[in-house]
C-alpha cells in the first residue's frame, strides 16, 4: 500500500519513514474490536510515520465508540506531538489489564494538528485491529503502538536490544 492507502504493489520499510515523524491521511478501512464489540470503524484515519516504527493509525473521535472509553489519569509527553492522554475501557466491557487501550493528543503541537480529535489503539490490548480486513500485529515491546501489516517491513524498534536505536 502507498502512503495514502492506495495499492502500489510494494512494501514500505519503516527505515524510509522520516524523523521527526510525519502525518498523512489514510482512507483504508480501519476497525478495532474488543469483547465482540466494535470500538472504532473508519475510513478517515491519519497515519503517523516515524523512522523504525510501524505506522500508528489515529482514528477520528467521531468514528470511535467514546461512550465505551474513559480517560485515564495517565499522561506522557512526546517531544514532537505534545502531551498524550490515555484511554481505558469503561465498565461496560471491562478489561483484564490495567494498561490503557488507546491514547490521543488533545492539543498536539502545531505540526501534528491533523491528529487532534483522534485516538490511536494498542493492537495488543484489544481483541482485534484490522486495516482493510487484514488483522494487524502489534509493534513489539509494549511501549510503542505501531500496527504491522503485510506491507510493512522492519526491523522494528521495540524488540529486545532496540531501546537505543
């Protein structure tokens, strides 16, 4: 897939992505499911592409079942995007892990304004995430939230020994 969701017949290497990251619209069909319930369903995502990381898909809040999520008290800061807010599943679905399932940048720094009002999901903290029907794999390591599909090649940051990359 190409960077705008069109089929190019090739693959993307995460080592060709820029640093600092860039944002781009993606019209492929993105879905997130947990406990048999769709949490997100969109064709209006924004991908964030950063060297050594699989893409992170940010889903517009209007395409997320926000009534099933609760903002957590946890925050972190990205040097490029700003302060992140984290999201837990609400009591309707429960969640066996204390780890948040999603994050957002409520007021991102100016270069990342396209992700304002969007949420990104950890693929390893919900049951299923798909891009155009393909089930994604989570970026290794648990800290980063990239989604690995067949068209994305590594090696990926997050594997043991890659913290200093």
